[in-house]
C-alpha cells in the first residue's frame, strides 16, 4: 500500500507516515491503531514477525500465465462442496469472471446448500514470492463474497500467510459472511478444513499444494 493511500485511510499526514517508516518518528498507541485499521489488520499483527518482500507484485509479468491455469474449480455434487484454487495472482477483471463462473454453479443449488473450500496456498507472484490481494482486487472480492459465496452455508479458506487471514477476515466482515467464514494459516490446515466441512478429502484440494 502506498504512503498516500495509507495516509488517507488512517487520517495521518503522509510525512508522518514516511517518518515512521524510516524510524525517525515515535508512534503512539492511538496512531498504531489507526494504521492497523487502515491496513485491515489487528494491532497484534503489527508486531508479528511476518514480513513480505519490498518489490511490488501485480506487475504485467505476473499475468502471463493464462487465467485458466491461475483459477481452477471443482464441484462435488455428492458432498455438495464447491472447491476452487487460486494459483498466481488475479486482476479485478479475473475476480469478476470467477464470480460469474461460480455463481452459475451455485444457482444449481439451493441457497445455503453448498459448502465452499478455497485454496490460496499457491497465491504468489511470477518470482514465486507469496502475495495477497491488491486493494483493488480485495474490493472486488467483497462483491464476490456477497454473491456466489453467500450461497454457501460454510466457507473455509486456506491462506498463504497470516496477513491473508487478516485480509480475508476484513473482506468477510465487510461482505457480511464473517459468521460462516473460517480462514486458516497453520500446520495441517487442509486436514482441519476437511474436518470443519465434515469431509474426508477433496479431488481438487489436497494436503500438499501443487
């Protein structure tokens, strides 16, 4: 997130944000809370050891791989589980296409009849560095969750980082599905997802990401 956007969302001056980033300014608890809220993360996460690389993702080279290889889905009609995976990164237009595709599947079922299993473990840029949704894509994801995912009675997502957990929690809160959404980033998270959905396995989403 740029300093301009962070300053706008937090209500803090850009020069203050810049000084904090360079370690030249002290920061109060109140301003830490403002910055955490602007980043859509908890204050606790601000003090975690998790870090991402400095070079930005969402460059043109990140979308050379065809969309059909970056987004895959599978419907288990017997167990009523809609599973889908995101490999690489998605544009806002990709999310819209994904939403229409999955909504078409959901329309064949009654509202609240499907469970959803989402795999973000392989979400990364072209160099293989993990990445989360860009602010633009995250905004589209809110609309996405308000439509096809809202048909589900339970949604379990496998994440590639604790930051993604925080981001998806915010998206689910904004879209109004937080009570039925569980976002995981932990050891044996696939097995826990299976348990939460009361299934023994899935044809698309395996314990070992590929």
